[in-house]
C-alpha cells in the first residue's frame, strides 16, 4: 500500500501521531488504515505483534494518523462503524 503524498512532507519531522481507533486484531486495524488511505489520510497500525498474544492483558492494535488529520479520520471511522455496526 502506498501512502498518499502530502504537500507538506518536509514538515513531517515535527508532526505528531495520534490514535484514532483501537481494534482487537491486525486485520481489523488494517482495514481502517486502507479506508483512511483511500480518503487521502496517511495512517498506520501499531501493536499488531503483541495483540495476538493471549495473556492476562491482551494488547490492542492502534490506528494512528497525523494530528492534523485526526478529526477527519475519526469522522470517517464513525461513518464506517455506522454503516457496518456488526464489524467493529
């Protein structure tokens, strides 16, 4: 998957990533990352390696975007959730 280009790529060193969603597995998080990419939002999933462990405190996979895109990403994720309530 290629991330969409951003006209401000030279400023990314100062950008902050924020978590916009958490999912129980890497597949669900990957779906959100791809949906956001289709909408022109750069996203990444973090924590997939540890989320698969079945320990006392299982991990979650976080979907992160640049802070400047977080509100739009949350809106898109809410729309996806509303359209597919059984697939959280």
